[in-house]
């Protein structure tokens, strides 16, 4: 019955879609965007396209999208992309759909499954994030994007990913990553309960706070100095941070850190 309901929703989506672009299944849209409404997925695609354009992405760039989800950035870039796009995602069903729906249609766009453990999103994952090596050669990318990935990673894992990003990024390339950054200004607001999401539990490393102690990767706020130090240790230069207001009650308004080599 569940499978039949999914087929009915997906048939309706295809019938109602007028753009001609691939339509992610309704149950995957619900998983990623908490809504089956196709408009929510389109808004997410438009928002991420605006973000990467603001960060200076160019049509000919070799792009790596870490945490590619159901392909919102890939679909946004597809009409003008003359470089390449590689998406890496831990959710196998999302990767399988993106491969079926997009790669044959857009040969420059590829998707890869990373079977990395996450207590919240991939509890059966075989690999630990702190030891995962991305399957690409050194200096393979001009632009690397992580949308709401570091917000679900523990400090040691973030530090390792930053070292991998430094390895993968070509000289002069750009990495843009959203994150919840903790500092002296923000902690009192979080302690007073003003944050859109509570971060009441200290991580044992002392470099982060957790939303849910039983599922640490559900949502994580990282100490800003830790992130800056980890970038420097990896050989990344933080160019700017656009400050969000997630800590002051605005829903999921994440910080965005831009770094380069």
C-alpha cells in the first residue's frame, strides 16, 4: 500500500510538472524538505543556486557537492553547466534516484554514494567520517559546496573533511559551507533558549554542542575558533563568513563560511 501511494504521488508530480526537469519522488522530497510539495523542492533549488552564484561559481567549474541530497543543486546548474558536477551523498536511495534520473540526461553530472556512518541519517554506514577518503584525485575541483553538512558532523569528522577539501580543491578554488558557529556573542542567547533549535548538550570534545545527545549528528553547533583552526591546519584560508541568525530565533538561518587555497 505504501509503494502504491508513492507511485500515485509520483505520477501526479510528473503530470503536474511543466518544466520538463526530473522530479524527485514525493517520499524523498518529504525526507529532505519535510514537504511533498514540489514547490518546496524548487525553492530549495533556487536558494542554493543563488548561494553558489553569490560565492562566484562559474559555468566551466569542476563542482563537488558534498551532501548532494536529491540533486537540487545539480538540477539548478544543469542548464548552464559546461564544467562537471559530482555529488556525494550518504543516503543510498537518493543517490540511486539521481543516477537514474539525471546522469543519463546530463552526462556532465555524476553522483556517488558514500557509505559513511551517521547516527541520525545512516546508522548502518560502514565507514567513519573521520577516515573517509573522497574518491577523487588531488586538485580535482574548482568549487566545493557543503549545504547543511557540517551542521550534522562531529568536530573530529569536520576536521578530517576540511583536510580532504584542501586536498581536492585546486589552487584558487573556492569552498562554501554552511555551519552553526558558536562564539561568545551567541552562547548566552542559546543558553536563554532563543536559538531556533536547542543546543543544550556539550560534546565531549569541548568543541561543539549537540541538539540530541542520543543522536549526536541530528544537529551540531561548532565552536567558531575550532573551525577556524581546523581550516588553517588543513591549508585552507577563510575568506569570509556570512553570519546567519539561527542563534537568535530565525529558523535555520545558517552561517556560511567561504574558504580557499
